[in-house]
C-alpha cells in the first residue's frame, strides 16, 4: 500500500495564515480545512505571516517614561484637534472666496499678506495720498 501525501496550494496556505492572523486558532483551522499535520500550519505561519506568530507586546517602563508617553499622546490629540479646526476654517474661507468670485464675475485679488501682528499693509492710492 502506498502512502498518500497531501499537497496544499499556495493560495490555501496564505488563506489559512490570513485567518490565523485575524484571530482564529491553529486547532480551529486544522479542523476547518482538514489539515492533519500538527506542525503544518505553524510552518506556514513562520513562512507566510507578516509578523510570524501572534504575540502580545509588554512594555517595561519607568514611571517618568510612562508619564512622558501620556503627555506626548495628549499633545498629539491637541495638535490633531487644532489641525482639524484650521482645516475646516481654510475650507470655509475657500468657499467664501469661490462664492465672491462667482458673484463678482472675476477673481478676487489679495491685498497683500498680513503681518504677524494681524495688520495688513495699506493699499497705496494712485492720487498720492
């Protein structure tokens, strides 16, 4: 009697590994796909998985490092909120400019850049004032 060996396609191997990475257990996958070898799926995981076996990361930090990470995360959240507000304000102003251009028929020209103190340069008049 001849021994029978199963050959699995590359696509099936990658599908099994993908399901493993999504959270399914090795035993569950063995049952689902009828895979008999005890190390078969583990070998596929080593070969095809993005990060190899699933693992849990444990951070070991001093208290000052933990506090610094929390402060930086808080700062990131604040910056993201501020960026969102600035982006909305920019879109609002662009919309206003578009409406003004449509209503006046030609492009609105900027008078000049504002200085850091918020004042704009005075337009020069052609009559010498």
